[in-house]
C-alpha cells in the first residue's frame, strides 16, 4: 500500500539535500521524525548493500516515537 505524505519546504530541502551533513533543528511536532523516516528510506533505496543506524536522544524516545513512526511509514522494512 502506497502512502502519500506532503512535505513542507524545509523537510523537502533536508531530505533531498546534497550536502554531506544535514540537520533538521526545529520545535516539537515540526516534522523532524517524518523527514528522518523518509530520508532513511531514501538511503536504503540508494545504498541497498550498506548498513544503517537509526538513533534517538533516549531509549524511551526511540521506542515510543522514532521506531514506531519509521515502521508506520516503512512497514515493508519490518522483519
């Protein structure tokens, strides 16, 4: 099932940036997690034979926010 996600300007700029280092620095519920999930999926598609890492500031945030949103958007990557 395909999902449609509408990005705002800054999410789009970050996801498709060509720079080596990119940071999304914004307030609560500003779209950082969604942008990160989409960016990570883009990296998986562009580098299928590479390893990756998803991190969060705390274990609690990783389990309650970051990973659930990642697998909601990228459910086919969950094993």
